[in-house]
C-alpha cells in the first residue's frame, strides 16, 4: 500500500521541493498568476534570489542527486534563467 494512501498527506521529496521553488519563481517572473491575488505580480529581485538559491542547491548537492533529480534541477535552472534573461536582459 502506498504510504500516502488513506491519509491524503504528501511526503516531501527533492523533486517536489524543486517544483515548488520553480512555481514560486514563475509567479515572481509574472509568468503565472499569483494564487493569492489572482494577478500576474512581477518581482524580479525575488525571482533572481530563488534562481540563485537553486544554483547554490545544485552546487551543494553535487554528487548526491539521482540522475532524475540532477536532470530536473538542470532543466528548471535553464528554463528559469532564460525567462529571467528575457525579462531583464541579464542573468
């Protein structure tokens, strides 16, 4: 039986954590609506902070990630950096 069945409780995973940070960054980039305000709210400084945090996480976890986790963080960082650069003209 799945550990999450019956209690509807999510278990934290590294992939879920990365997805959460990615969604927050997309909100700060104004790419998706803020779930609280239901508007596109842009905060590029905060977006950059999370991108830098993800970069630091990648470095600090080097050698400890599964292939899937490593590919996921690389893909997320690439996507977010491209979107940030498109908005600001810098990285």
